[in-house]
C-alpha cells in the first residue's frame, strides 16, 4: 500500500508534464491557437459561456480577440470570457 501512495504523486506530476503545451516556452495555449488562426487565416470556434462563435482571428491583444466571420465584419470577445477554443488547422 505504501508503494502505491508514493507512486500517485509521481503519476500526477507526469500527467501535468504531458498536459503542457506542445511548443517549448509557450505559456498560454489559448493565445497560441488564436495567434495560429491569425497567421494561417483559418477559422476557430470560440466557446463562450455555452455559445459557439465561429470566426477568423484578425488581432489578439492582452484583453481582447478580434475577428470576422461571414455574418459579421467585426467580432470582439474578451479573453477572460473564453472557456475554450477548437480549431482544425
């Protein structure tokens, strides 16, 4: 039993390392996906409080992400409101 108790923290730390961003030195995976959308002019889906917002990112700053879609020429979303981002690059 004692061996298992020692093993659990090591397993937890290994899972935290595996969940780290793929790019070395990248601290914010959310911003990384948004910036990649901007660079590649590819669409992303923002998941914001139960809603999905499809857009192509045109700018990212410290507080906002700005984009466009077929329905709207300008979309502005606060970064602290975004629950998640999905993309197919």
